[in-house]
C-alpha cells in the first residue's frame, strides 16, 4: 500500500515524531466474504473527493497573559497599521527583537513530542515511527536562496523564519530555538460514532475524527501527563489523521490546531499552557500526482504550519485588521487573527532529502517527490500593511517595498504576497 519505514522513532530520531499508516484488512474480514467473492478485493472505506477536504488549521481556546505569567518565554510588541490607523498589540514567543541584547536574544523552548497511535474502526494510524531530516533539530540547513543574509548559518526552520521576519540575520545573536524531547507513544482508540476511516480518490486512507471529541482528548492529555509544563510546548503528533466539523464525516475541516488555556483563576497571572496537534501527511493525501495541485501539502507541511502559528500567536489573543486570503480571494474576509500560515495555505517549498513514505500512491500515481515540504508563512509586516517594509529581511532582489512579506519572499509565486495584505469589508 505504501513504502513504509521500519525504523523505530526512538532509534532514528530524537525530535519531532512522525508516523506510519499500518492498517490492512484482517483475515477474518476475508473469510467472511461469500464464496463467489473470493479473489475480489474487499470493499474499501468510503471515498471523499479532493474538493471536500477543506482541512485548515484551527485554534483552540485562548488565554490572557502578563509578563509574569508562567508560560512559554514571550514578549509584547505593538505596530501601527497605516491602512486603518489602529495600533495592534501582540505577544510572540522568544525575545523582543527590538529591545534585547547579547545572550538575552537567544531563547530556547523545550518541545515535548508525544506520538499518538490512533485506532479508528480497527485501522491504526501510528505516531511511533518515521523520521524528520537533520535530527535533532527539526528542519535545519544553511541559509541561501530563502534567506540570503543567513547564507551558511545552520538554522532550525522556525529560527530562520523569525530571524528573517525581524531582519536579525547574519551575525545577529537573535534566535528562537526548539529543544525537542521525545516521549513514549500513547494509544487512543476512537469509539464508534466519533470517527471513521475514509479514503481519497488516490486510495490513501485516513482517520477522520470529530473535532470536538478530539480537542477534548488533547486537553485531557495536557492536564494528565506529568511531564507537561507551562514553559514547554507539547506537540501531539499523528499520521494521516484529520478532523471533521459537525456530525458529517465528509465535512473534513482541519489538519491541525494550536491552542492555549488554563484551569485556574488568577486574573492573567495563572499558568498558561500552550499546545499543538498536527499530522504527518502521506504524500498523496492532499498532493495531487506529479506536482499537481496542493503539491506542497504533504509530510511536514502541517507540523511546520502549527509551530509557526504557535510562535506568532501563542495565546490566541493576537488580532489584526481582517484580511483576505490570497490563495482563496473569492472567500472574502477570512480572519482577524495573526495566524501566519493560514493566508498561504497550499504554498510551500521543497528542501532536504525525504526517504520516508516516498513510494507511489495506492492507485499507482506518484505524489511524493523525495523532498520535505515546509509551509510558507506570512510575516507581521504583511498583516500590519507596512509599506515600505523596514521590518523584515530585504527581498532577494531589490523591490519597491524593500522588505519581504513572507518567508519565501520573491520565491512566492503570488503577487499578493509581494505587498501588504488586502483589506476586506
């Protein structure tokens, strides 16, 4: 069904875990077939069209914080949006790029990696095998085309993103590093009525779970696991698990979320726990064959998306002027949240060498291309309509607005990302 890695995650990495899909029809199912059906393949799960798989990132909860709140390291800033004359405040993870100096600019956050082995209708979607490049540092590599001023610097993906966003590149001591700690996998058996198995038109199976039920499971884990700490980021990792909204399993609506919350009273000074859940994605789950539509929406796309949005809006309290999503302009006003990955849905880039799950799709087509696919991210300057942009790293080639509005800069194919966000009514 798929090319599968047999390497146990604990042996192959000390980082963010990912997974393998290990379901197959059982012998009992075969024996239950009538004699005239022996030799025919068993019926597969219901098929869902690509157009129906509107799996977006979501947010869960939210919490107000103070500088003294026990939570992930964060800083508060504000920026004037010249388009509407409003000054927006925001909290972000890390050190204040405008006021830190020396070693105080270098922040490391511990990330607790919790693989989840999810069983839906007897089929297992396992978060206990797989690999990411360059352990133990998520995506790490020398700057260059993406960030020309960090050429030669070995950086984690989120570190490179943050440095480029605030033009703290080259020899700058500014860093936002993630220190991953891998924990034992946890098995979750989804009860009847809370999830099902579907397959897409390329034959890729995925676990499809009710979003309310799943969000409650994640929040319960936050409260019950002894190693969860408000100063850490727990990331719950699955493979090929998606969520549906409402009661219709064909209403697929999410491939990941991040959130924040507290169970105590304290007027903003109580501990606040941030968290994220996301899936490693089989190449053919969203990506169409041979570089077709949604080609970047595979492997680590969702993981990189949630980590970036957590770093830029950890407490789900950062609001901005409402914006139109350039990848879906007909959708009108999408959001007023500072969610950096959402404007650039389906846009990403290829890097590194990926040897995991790179075989053909179950129907024989080929979506895998041998690379990892981090997501594109919109910068603060895009949301705040800054022009000329003197906040971010300059674009790869000279431009009117000087600074880039996304991580990819000139490499982003849409002109809407080479200028500030469009407003909406």
